[in-house]
C-alpha cells in the first residue's frame, strides 16, 4: 500500500513538474514575443531592449536544459543576473551616482568570476552522468 502511494505521489510530482515547466516556458515565449512586437512598433531597438531579449533567451534556454536534464544550470542564472545589471546600467546610468555605478560594475565582475568558477568546476569535477 505504501509503495503504491509513493508511486502515485511521484507521478503527481512529475506531472506538476512538467506542467510548471510548460507554463514557465510558454510565459517566457509569450513575454518575449509581446516585447518584440512592442519594440517593432517603435521602429527601432535600443541596447536595453536587445539585452532584455537576451534575458528572455537565457531563461528559455535554462528552462529547456532543465526540462531535458532535470538539473538547473546555475551558469544561466548568473548570465541572467549579469545581463540584468548591464541592462540596468544602460537605462539608469544618468540617474546613478558614481558609487552606485562602481557597485553595479563590481557586482558584474563578481558574477563574472562566479561564472568562471562554476565553468571551471564543472569541467574539472564533471560527474560521469553529466549531460550539460
């Protein structure tokens, strides 16, 4: 009886997992498409618009990798954070004090070093069953 309940519970978790991935993926595609059409209506794209499309791309890739491997690619979260901070700089640079600009660029440097560390660790300590 307990084995059947565990199997049923596992099936419910997997079903929720798949449904949530489809919802997140669909939302990313929907948001990216809506933003793209809005940008097209403006007649031109600014740098921060392009960076937002890169954020959508990175999130979509992260969902796709997670869907295939059932592993969350931490590097993509770091890339999203770097891109978001870069986008913030391009939008708000006129309104930021010099200390704030240095803080944001320092955060980008720290995130870049974190991405490098994750990449190095993944290459050096990759497990036998690693797909990504």
